């Protein structure tokens, strides 16, 4: 589970958003899972999987503190201490005929890998991706190569002005997969799509369910985002 991975590339792709590719030992990586990455800080940082090709794993992360600033300073050839893959991802085997993927900001990355695997299964998808502004957008072309893609920006500088909930109301789909900030997840969890799965982004400590740092309220009590999730049925958690 723990390994030392080699950084193959680490580059800026949008405002304060980096793309890092690492080479890992051969292993299966499910969509929606994450790696717990060691930085200069005491606690590791959970990074969702944006893509996997052969033994190369891609992460996208936003530089918002000293830990991610340390990651942004890493160079090609550096060694990265990672734990993973961890958690439970999106259940591809339960998908229906049409899937809508709804992402907001840095919650978009895991949906790209998920969409690639859905496409490989011949499942029709539509993606709705929300960003703050035009300069925050990333992976638009990559998503469009896989099917219909709708972009929204809060300030209206690109795509549809507003939030992802507006185009979501027009979409007909059997299943919803979503990842993003909590207010967005709360809104999409109440959407008209019958089967809804959401990936929760919480601060984490251990990443393996031992420390209870990432608990989330649920109808039955509490769940651990790192080990019970990060992907849950919408009705399994209380946002």
C-alpha cells in the first residue's frame, strides 16, 4: 500500500491548479479512490485519481496551502511517498444506460478517469463541469473527446453562467456521479436523477479509518470518508 513513486511531470494547467503524473508499481486503481501523499507538513494530503494509464497515475490538485505548495515545487525525477489507492470509488457495475457526471472545481478530476472507464464499457455519459471563472477551467478538451460536456462558470466568463444545477435540471439520466464542494453536492443530491452517488472531500488524518478525523454525519450516525467512502449513495450521508 505504501510506496515510493517517481514523479514523471508536475505542471501548472489552470489558475493555481497543478497536474502531477507519477509512476507506481502495477496495481488496480478504481475510479473515485485516492492516494494519501506525504508532503512537508505533518499530515498527508489526499489526492483523487484523475487518470491511470499503465503504471502512470495522474493527480490534479489546487495550490492552497503549504502542503500543496510543497507538492507544486517538486520536480521530474523526485520521489514521492504515497499510500494507496485508498477508499471506495464509483460503482461502475451498477450503472444504468446513461450516466451524468457533475463536478465542481477540484472535484472534477476523479470524474475524468471515471468517464473514461464508462466509455470503455460502452455507457453513454454527459458531463457537467462547474468552475469559478474561465482561467480556472481544465481538461475541457479531454472531457469533450468522451462525449457531451457542459461547462458553467460562476461569473459567466465562459460557457453557461451560474452553477451546475441549472444544466443538470435539463439532463435525462439513470445515474449521477458527482464530486465537488459540499454546497454543490447538497444540491445535486436532491436532483431528479433516481440513483445518485457523491464523492465527499473532507480533511483527513490517517486515510485508513483509524483516527476519525474525516467523519461525516449519516442517518445511522457517522461514517468515515476515507474508509467508508469517499463515494457514498446520496441517501447514506447527511450534508
